[in-house]
C-alpha cells in the first residue's frame, strides 16, 4: 500500500532527478564555452607573436564572459523555478528538455559572436546572438507555463503573490531580451551594452 508520505517522497525524488540532469547540461554548456578559447600561432613562434595572438583573442574572451553570465543567470533562474515544483509531468519534462536543448547550444552563438565581433558581419553576429537568447527566455516562459497551469504541480503553501511575481519576472526577461534583439538591428554595440545592464538588474533586483 502506497501512503501519502511515500508518494510525496517519490514525487520529490523525481523532481530532484530532473534537476540533477539539468545541472549536468548547464555544466556541459559552460565547459564548452571555455573550450572555444585557444591560441593559434602561425609562422615563427616568439614572445611578440604570442602576445599579439593573446591580444587578438579579446573578442572571444568578451563573448565568453557575456555567455557565462547569461548561462549562470539562466541556471539560477532554473533552480528558482524548480524550488517551486512539487512534482513533474510530461509537459514539464518536455518543456524542460526544450530549454536544456537551447542552453546546450549556447556555445554556437557565442563562438559566432566572438569570431565576428570586429568584422563587417558584427550586426548579423549580434542579431543572431541576442535572438538566440530570446529563444532561451521563451523556453523558460514555456517551462513556467507548463508548471503553473496545474496548481497540483507546485509546492504546497505557495501563494498567489509568489506565482504572480514569478510570472512577472519571466515576462520581464522575455520582453527585455526581445527589446535587446530589436536594438541589435539598429546598433549592435548598444544591444551588447543593454545585455550588461540587464545582468545588473537581475543581480540587484530579481
């Protein structure tokens, strides 16, 4: 006979398994970001040549920092959402899988941004990069919708105020990323600056 206590423990264990798997994907994404950084020397190897090669790598390093912070904030947001989940269902697992698929591919737009940051293709690179994070924020919004559509999926004792606050935060993140994406069509450097400003907002106020 399955008691309510046993059933609750099984549900909690199921949620923890999903979180553990998700943490692994976030970890892989961050690792792949760092793999893209390297130094290649052509011709004679010298101190001056290495110094110049390191200096020329600053766009890749900048793209790495931007993406690392974005992935870190995404991981914090993901952890915050799952703290409110009492159990999961197919919709949560599917939407979480879509989100993780997007997170795992973050190194692709990151490498693109770093390689074309100082070229005539800057605008396209920034549009691609900022547009990709619109998809990531949309993935978060879908995950929260999947969990919020049924009250039984959330932890006991959660208040309407907490639900509304979380919905508000997810909407703000999606709207902000969409605005930054739009700005990229006008001024790519302004779009990158706005991305930095959004970090400050989430770290200080979210």
